[in-house]
């Protein structure tokens, strides 16, 4: 599931220089202090988590988002060791998806994407839900090409639909093609999930999953709305 990291390290050095002044430093230290006081961490535990966040900041990872996870964990009384491991996995995921975005789109476009923590967070969330690298890169590429101002919101829904279709039993290649077809349509992302209903309706009419998927793949790019797609598919 890895990418060829050795091939992109040289350009990442330049990339970090480019984005270093763009990513916000945030006010995470003050939030961290408030959180650890309420959590009653030991001095060693506090230092360990602080070191992790400091390393994340040095690596240009969005620390404010990690602090948010820390606050959520403390509020839920998650054990310190479990919380630390979760934060470390999150830090690694952000670092990995940044490398993947650079690898797929190049420095200039990657700079624009990761300078927006909301977009970067959405990519990382889809990655952590288990979408394979090649499919995640395909999702990034297809939604980055969308003309819609909501393309990264649509990306979030597209990734969710891909996961749902595969959990539902649709073959991997077809499920990705369904999402790609939707990305080429004018259908808003919040309607993507309702595509599952088209499969349910087709199965009720004894239509195979593959046939339904191919109808959606053929029809979605020409559909202005979900209702139009429903009429074309049924």
C-alpha cells in the first residue's frame, strides 16, 4: 500500500519550504495547556504528547486538528497510551497523504490543497478508512478536475460512496467507475449516497449489480440531478 517515498523526498524538501509560510502556526499551545490540566496527565505523559505535537508542527502537519483529537479523547476519558497512539497514527496519516497528493498532482497543486486544512483532512479521513492508495489517488485526481466549487465536499461524499459500495458487495473496479461517473455529473455530493437506492431498486427487479453499475456509469455524466439519473437508470 506504499508509494515510492525515496523518489519524492527531494521535492518534498522544496515543498515544505513553499508551504511553510502558508500553513497557520495556530494557537495550539494554549489549547494544549488547558486540555492537559483538565486531564490530569503525569508530567511524563504531558511531555510525551507535547513532543509529538511539536514534531508535527515542525513537519508542517496541521497541529490544531491533532489538538482537536486530543481534546475529544480527553473528553471521552480515553486512556493516555491509547490517546497517544491515536495521535501518532493521525500524524503519520497526514504526512503520508501529503506525500501521496504531491506524488499524484505535483508540487504546485499539492501546495494549494494542503494549504487548506479542511481539504487535507478530508483526504486523510478517506485514507484512514482503508481506501487503497491507487484508488485514493484516483479520487483525488477525478475530483480535483471537477469544475464545481464544492468539488472537495463532493470528494468526501464520493469517498464515502466508494467505501459503501464495496462493503455492499460491488466489485472494486466497477465501484470506482461509478464514483468517477458521478464526479463527471452535475449531481451534488450530498446526493451520492442515494445511489445505493438505485441498486436496491434494481435488485428488487432482479437486475444484476453489474448491470445497474454499468447503467449508472453510462448515464451519470449526462445527469443534472439524482432524479434525472434515476429516470435514465430505471
